C-alpha cells in the first residue's frame, strides 16, 4: 500500500494537481510516526510511511492547510473521511483545496499495548498476516496482531470512505460494531458506581489538553478554556472536581459533531477512555432522534441543530435522568 | 553491601511506612505505573518507570501559595505554609533522580523557593538502578549511569536481593532506621547484573545520541535554524511533553475567589500553550513554531547557558512515548545537529 | 514556617491617584506602619527596577517603579489601562490596599556606566514611566552627570504623562533641556509636532550622549535606526523591556529572550546585548 501511495503522491505532485501532500513520516523506531507535509518527491522517497502505526487522523490539520496557497493531497483512512466531511459541513476546511485519496485500513496497532506485555527495547516490528514479530535488544518476540490492535480500530464503525476524489483499492462498507457495549455497561451501573468509574478515570487527567487539541471537532479559534474572561479558564485545579468539568463541557460541545474517530482516547497520556463520554452522546442521539452519524455526509442537518415537531420532549430527557 | 531479600520487601515497606509517609511506584489497572502512598499489600511496580515523573513530590501540579482576605479596601495576606512532614520516595530511577538536581538549580537558586525547599528538605529519595532499559532511554547522553543512580540512598536488585548504599546524611539516617531488616550480602551476582545492563545500554538505539552540537554557545545558530518549521509543523500545542517531563518547571500563578477569600495557586504551565506569553497588548510567540522552539531551546541551549553547561533533559524518554504525534527532543536534536 | 519567600507579597496602600492622561493614572503607594498609618515606602529600589503589584483575585503584574529612589516619602507607579488588572487599578479609590513585592530586575546603571555621562532620554507615551525614575534620580544627583536632554513625545498633548511635572519642574530646570512633541497638530499646542524618531534626527543630539530610550516597540525601532544614522553606536543606547511575567525572579520561565530573563537579567538592556539575543520581544 505504501508503494502505491508514494507513486500516487509523486504523480499528483508532478502533474500539478497538488502542491503538497499530508501523510506520515518515519520516526526513530518502528512505531513513532509523525504526521507530516511533503512538498517534493525527494522528501516523499526519504520519509513517507504508511504502516501499522500510522493511526493519526490528519483531517484536523486540513483546517489550516486547506487555507494555504495550492491544493493539498490528503491520504485519508475511512474513519478520517468522516472527520473531513464534518469539518466541511462546519465550513472549517476548504474542501475544494483538498485532493482526497482514500486509502484502506486493516486496523492500526497500539504500541502501548505491545509495551504493556512487558516488551521493551524494541528495535523492529514486522507484521506477517495475523502475527507480529517484534525484535528487541532483549531478543525476539511474537504475538497476535489482534491482541495489540488499537482500541479505535477494534470498534471500527466503517470501512467506507464517505468522501474522496480518488481511491486506492476497493472501498469497504459501513460495519456493525460493538462500540456501544461499554456505554451500555456504564448505563447499567448504579449512579454511584458510574460516578466512581468516572471519578477514577477523570482524576487521572493532567489537563495537558491533548484530547482537545487533537479533536477534529474542537476547532474553536479561542477555546473557552483558554479565554481568561470565560471564568472557566483554569490551569490550576481549585478543587479536585475541576478536570471533570473540562471533559464534560467538552463532550457537550462536540455532541452531535463527534464522528467517534477515537483520537481523544488514543492520545490521552493517562489512558482515560474519553471516547466513552462522546459515545454516550452518540448513543443517546441515536435513540432520541433516530440513527445519526456525524460526518457521514455534508448536508444532513445534525439532530441537535435541527428542531422538528418530532423531537423528543424535554420531559422525556428529564425522566431518563431519574433512576 | 547491605541487602534485603526481594521476598522481604513488603516488610521493609511496612517498617518505613510506620515511621514516615512512603511513596512507591505501583501498577494501575491499565498497566501504567504511578507513585502512590504505600498501604499494606501494595506491590512495587515492575515497570521501568512511572507514567508521570517524580517531580510532583517537590513541585506539585497545583499548590496553594497564599490566601488573601479582602474586606472593603483592606487586604490581609495569610501565609498558609506549613513545615512539610518527612517522607520517603522509593524506587526513583537515575533519570528522575538527576531531574531533582536540575530542578534544584531553578528553585534553590537565589531567591530560594521556600515551597520547593520545604519538600526537598523533608523528602528522602531512594533510587533504584535500572536493569531493563527501553529503546526510548537516552539518559547516557546526559552522563547519567542508570546502574549507578544518585539519590539519598541508591538501591540495586540482582533479582534475589535488593542492595542499599547511602549517598547522603539523610540517606544514612534512612538506612540506619531500617538496618534491623538488612544484612550484609555478596555482590557477585549484582555486579553481573550491572554488567549485563551496561551491555544492553550500548545496544540501545539512542546509545550514540550526543549533546555535542548543543549548549549555550550555540544560541543564535540553533535559534535561526530553518528546521524548526518542519519539526513543529504537526505539533498539536498540547502540554503532554511538558507535563510528563521531569525537568519542565515553568509555572503559572492564578487566583481563585472561593467566595470566602482568595486562594492563590501555583500550577504547572506549558510554553507549548498559546497563552503562555500572552499579554494585554499582544503575544511575543504567536506561532506554534515559536512556542515549540522555545521548549527545546530552553532545554538544549538556554538552560546550559545559565547552568554551567547542564542540559535541561535527563533522557527519561517519557515525551517519546507520550507525545500524541511522536515528536520529541531526540528528533529535534538529530535534526538540528545536521548542519 | 518562617522562611522568607518572595512570592508572598507585602501590603501597600494607595494614598494618591492622579489622572495623568485619558488612559494613564499615577498611583502613589505607601507602606502601612505598625500603628496602622500609611507612610514611607514598602521597600527601596534603584531607577529602572520593577515591582509586582496585585489585587488578589484579579491578577498580578509587573510594573516599573516610576518614582525616584531619592523620594523617601512614597513610591509611584504610572499605569496605562490596557487589561484586566490595570482596569481594576484604574477603577480603585484612594485608601485601597494592594499587594506589592519587589524590587525586581536590574536598574539603569546610574551609579556606574552612566555616571559623569551626558544623558539623552527619549520616551514615547507611557514609555516615560520607567525613565521618570531615572530622570528625577539624575536631577537629585545633578552634579554626577553631564548634559541632560529629554525628548518626549505622545499622540497628543493630553497623552503626555506627568505633563504638570514636565512643565513645572523639568522645563523650569535650567540644567535640563526638554523637547516635547506630539503626533498631530492640536489646538492650544504651540510646541513641536511630529513623531519622536524624526524629531530626534531633527534635534541632532551630540554623539557624546548616552541614550536611554523607552516607548512603543515601533518607536524604539525607528528611533534606534535614526540614532545609528546620526552616528550613535548600540553600546550607547539603553532600553527597558516588558514581557509577561508571573514570578519576577527567573523561575516561572516565560519572560525570557533567549537565555536572558527580562525579570532578572533585565528589564534594562543595552542594545548591543539585545543584538546577541533572538528578536523574540
């Protein structure tokens, strides 16, 4: 796949379709891939990579990049195309200035899961079908790919590209996933259990803002949490409940716009399952307003932005909150 | 050398915890480890290092500096400082132990930061030599030997026993306080373990990373480098690197009105944040490039310039594992050292 | 705990407030004596040094001490209204207590490099505030310095800070040459009209002078260029800087220009020193 992408990128650069390419760049090790912008064939030959660790969703970078002079080529995985569609819908990107090449993804790996198995001193990772061969300074290891698949890929919702100018390979289908299982589990907890679950998770937060900054739905020019006049701009936690507010407010703000790309949980340095907050909203929106997938297209009105006589009554929402 | 059998480590922890507060690295449910106040039954983590660094013990993420009572036009300053209680941090790695030396240069230089000094005075650092360094480790770049950690007391494990050596007066007092549990032991196997670790150190992918291209005398050369644009292009501007870093110590001071007086807090801040240098009339670092450059220039050029060549990094590798986009000081060093 | 910590502030009381210009007020601050009366200074300082002033719950900020150390009765701060804290300060009344800590930073080298020298002060707008401390220090130790010239400009006559002191004391002082200018013609103004950088070139000051300059960055930039055209060298020109600060003692890490902290190594810099640093200010 990497070879096909490289030759496609070089071709589109050469024929002038695009002036820049956003993709991923090799790192020091087998897994530390960085999103990068390439402007020449030489740079692409030297650094371009697409492998098991290119999980970063590059759609958000297009907010800035699509406003620059010249068209940019973006290689987007199926899930990334939902983010781009949502950004297009919100007029955050200039879609006409982006050339999307849809690329398939058979799931990305989570290096943290590999390391959690006690594997360290990693010098190489090689995928052979469903087996992963890992070389380390302490000797070689093998494991099953499924064991170290990243969480966002385990609960993959779609193999289908919802926007593209060109595809490499065959397009896939929207798939049924078990992504709401954990949400249901949380719903079935008593309020005390649920409170303890979230206190346990959210108290780990170090307020690094990685979740917000990586989130394609968080594109405010000046976030309320950075605005000294907002009254909630806090870097110092005046009480231990502070970080809850940050995540809850953020979840509310992206409700109906979050495509469930999973980046928030992927980047969290404290491994907080932040996506569960968003999934709860998605699940609720689905059940209250009918099935809705943010980013599936660029025209459907989002349930929370569209008021109809069929909307559920406020009292229904209220009753659901009472145990 | 004084030692205790690995099986008896719980007894040792219990004995320490009876006298003072003890913190040990322990595993969480998600497999990551963090320092926690010791309680009976708590297990020492087998991980190489904690997710957050040990700087929290002396420079916590948030702390109350002072309180103020406001009444009409009057202001009363309430000094809320209290003498800290003695505490022990067990299992600190060589990189984090060195980070205290770096933090000391900031907080203990004139004028001394009494909040930091208070905790520093009352904390005993018990380090633990590394036996299984990771690919992200590059402490040796900064002259740190993970098999000979600093700290008030240094410890080594050979798999069967844990050996103790006091490095300071405070450390000696600590060893004396638990000497009833320690016995004299042979270090033959330990020496083998150390040698094996050193051999691995040589094989690590970053073993040859050098600081030669950096230091105070390279200020303008690096500041003006054209590489910053590419290095910083995908930086998210989050504070992950800063907050997991054992040497990042920039802070903010914030006041909160509790409704019953004002609390003044100090909290970690990050030069990666857009409002870090924002003033009423403008911002001197408007782009992420400038903010990104500041962080690495501080560690590789400004800090050594002001501190006799000491770099503001200990090579713990946390930023390497935690940066959401895998950009880090090693990539910066490698890019900048190429002319 | 009784260790002294610079982060724990003293209390001062505002004993006089002067509306200097439409957006600048000068605040007089006294210490509170054990008997509760307000008199004297909270601490001593040198010309050019700063203090952190705060209203708890509103904010804390670094301000240049405008009064001269030779004033034994009080400290003064000329403050322009531009943000949250300064707006609060502008709204307060006499008798309000504030917190104050300092003095911070270095000072203009009035007792060393500047001693015996001919001095030229160039200020624009609120930029006079930090220089006023030096000017009055020099006036009170007049025998230690050569010629003294002050070139000061503002948008309008109403925007000249300390205008009363300038006309009543400085212009009346036969040992000081004062040249005022405003940006645009204005009724009731028969003085010079034009921007400071051009006025400096017109006045063509003697190259024997050591220059102390403070004002908006754009004014400093063009004035410095003009001075260089006249033949001045960077080693002859001093300025004072302002960046965001939290601790004021070189620890919070945000006011650096390269490896120098404005709060600790500055705020006073000579231009040849700034030349060796990144232009991040």
